[in-house]
């Protein structure tokens, strides 16, 4: 049976004429094959990256991150300016956070969104101004809220009645007035995996539309809190503005009702803008999405005869996703009969679900290429799997790789800049890889990789005298 007609192969996946192409919407714009068939990213050879830093390895193209950050800011600022208002773009730190990335996005004019004490401290250490930070989370601790008030975080997105009272008491104790937004479940959610959709009723985030009105009334009673706007987030990996348009209608309706109690300067529409993970993913340009969202809000305000508030948004994946590539070395290769007389080649790499949990968490699709050489061989149906003791340890579920893929080849998975590092674990006692930034032919570590010593040193039963120095690649 032809692979292209098998139920074992995703409908969207087709065998390429050759398996060497680096698909432009998926890979960093700097990724290219050179004369020997190998790949450079940011002007740095994959061989140099492997030799200096080892594999697996997270590679992040600094110029790509900066370009996407700039594009997001300019897209929303231009869309807002057409309506005579302002836009603020927050970088959603949960996608990928390090002090260097904070510096990059701040340099490009973005504010930063955090949701834990750890993310807050990284943002501060990276030079983000406290007044340009937003603090999310459905269960912020008293200590986290106290720290947010102490450093002067620009806005706290409150998520429950309990949090309102906690935050008000903490701000009052410090003699501060804390600006807050109220997170709303609009009932509109992205057409995506259930775990990625965040606006339907039966989930942990935010207030219902009715509950939000009650929350705002309570906030306005508390002198230590200042209500500055509503916030909604409809999901992730969203390719157009249609869901935002429906959400805007409901948000603006509530916004209009609340204006009777005082001014509301801001409306935060969240983030979730999608990227291409495979050649068939086709997100709308961010400029079109920004225009669609701002036009929708303007239309809804005009219908109700109210002024249009300033708008904020929180892109994360679209800033860092395409900028990231994970580099692996192939360890073993074997071909199995998958069924329906169809063979599948299993390509095992030296990483896996510990450095990319997304396929195991919600069936995320990725693509892969051999990057240490080009191959003239006919592509064969392949599955890239990790080294962990789990049958679900799949890095790329379905891909066509050269028929001569072999141990020692370097394999790269693009579009791993978002959520892969953030979700990394030490499963099977595996050290987490380093993160290396590439730019204009130079590479440098921005997050040190872990060693076996790092893992053992946390176990109080391991004598210090038995530790050995096993760093994960060059840390300079």
C-alpha cells in the first residue's frame, strides 16, 4: 500500500521530491545548506555547534528573535494608530525565558509578561522595568504577590476573588495602590487541543462574564487596588483573528457596562498567535491578525457608542518559536512493519521528551531534517524518537527522511524555540541541554547545560567526594 494513502500517515504529510529542503516558514531565516550539504544557523556550522556544546542542544537565533519582536510591536502599534489609540505588546515569558532573551525583547520595545516568582526574577535580572511587567497566574502565592507589589510590577492580572482580597491587603500594608486587570472567560476558545484552549467555562483560569463584573465592583471598593482593564486569552496556536473577533464582542460588551463605574483605560486580548511547525501550517501574517483584532474592537465600541480603550497583547510563541532549532545526534536506526504492509524507519536520537515534551503532552507535530549532510536517497517514512523509557517518547511522529539516515548523522528539529526549554525535565535523570545563541557567525551559551554532577548534587545521599565533573559541552 502506498504510504500516501495509508491511515498510518497523517493526511497532511506528503513525501517530498527530496528530503533536504529547509522549509522557509518553519526554519529560522538564517538557516541554509552550505557547499558540503551541511547546515549553518546564524552563520554557525552545526558541526561547530556539536563540537563545542554537544548534543542535544537548543540553538536560538538572536536576530530572528529580535526581528519577530520588532514585527509584533510594529504590527500592533500600526493597527492601533489607525484608530487613534495606543498598543502595548508584552512578551509572554512562559514561551522561553532567560535574561538574554529579556534583554533582546526589551531592546525591541516590548514589555514582559510573567506568571511565577521565578519568571519575575529572571525578567528583573534581565533588565525589564518593573512598571512594564504584567503578572499572571491562577494561584499566585502570598509571597509572589508581595514581591510584585514590592518591586512595583505594572499590573497584576487577578484570577479569583481570594486573590483580590490578598492583593488588596498586601498593597494596603505597603501603602501602595496596585493596578490590576481582571481575567475573563469569554466562552470563546481556539479550535485546538483542549489543553491549549483557555476561554471555555470548565477550566481553571479567570472569571465568568458575570463573575468579572462582581470582581470589578469589589476592586473599585478597595482603595489599595486600581482597576485598569479586562483581560482574556482564548488559546494557543491560533492562525487568524476570527476567534478574537467573537471574544472582542463579548469583552467590549462587558467593558461598556463597567464604564458606568469609572474609566477603563485598557483591554488586553492575550496572545496565542500561531507559527508553522510543518510545511502545511499556514498562519495569517501577524499584521493581518493585528488589524483584524483592532478593527473588531473598534467596530464593537462604535456600535455601543463608547471610546475605544488602549489595547495590549501577549505574544510569546510567535516571537521565539521559529528562532529555535534543537540539534541531536542519531544513535540507532531500524525499520519496522507499521501495518498495512507499510514500513516505518525509527530514528532514535540522544534527546527526547525531556527536552521536548510537547508531542507527548498534546500530540504536537514537528518536522526534522538531517543537517550534517545532504542526501540523494529517496525519502522514507520515518519517526524520530527519543532515548527515554517510554513508548510515547516521540520527537517527530511522522516525517520523510533520507533512506540512508545512519548513526552519527546530525538531525535537527526546527520551530522549537517556544515551550521546549520551558517544559524540559530531568526524566530518566537526563541533564537538560544548554541553550546557545547564534548571531552573525558567533555562538555563545546563554543558559548553561546541566551535568550529571548537577543532578547528583541535589541528592543528599550522594557523598560530595564521589561527584565527577561532566559538563554538557562548552560553557564559554
